[in-house]
C-alpha cells in the first residue's frame, strides 16, 4: 500500500463556501478515479490559529496507482478549479505502508 497525505492552508480571503466546495469535490474523486482504495478528507476543527484548513489521506495499492491518481485529469482539474484559487500553501507526504519499498524512479 502507498499513502498520500496532503495539508492545505487557504488564503484569508477564502470563503467558507469555497472551502466546502473543495471538500465536496475532493470527496467525490474516489467515484471518478478507480485506483483510490481509501480516501479521507477532513476540515480542521478550528481550535488553533495557523492550522491547515483541511487534510486529505489517500491510500493506493501501489506507487503506480498513486501516479495515475496524481496525473488524472479529474484530479488536475480539481486542483486548477478549486485548490489554486484559494491556496496559501500546502504540504504533502507520500510513503509506503508496508515493508515492500520498491525503488522509486
């Protein structure tokens, strides 16, 4: 299994409606991209200033399946339409969940 974690910080001008639309669109991706095995999108609880606005955790059977997701037109379209307009920055991390760690390109 291969895991992708994404944290998004939004611009102060981002409206609650824009953030909610992004969350809704992200949560719909597993229906559009069959390589996704597990997909969780959660907003920050809002208890501390300076936190990311949302976190995404996605699991895939393989690194290759992650690459398919990463480069998928649905995913790229969502980034262009919903992420970039409100993004103030992001962090991401990918890692293998099991002991099999094939050599990455």
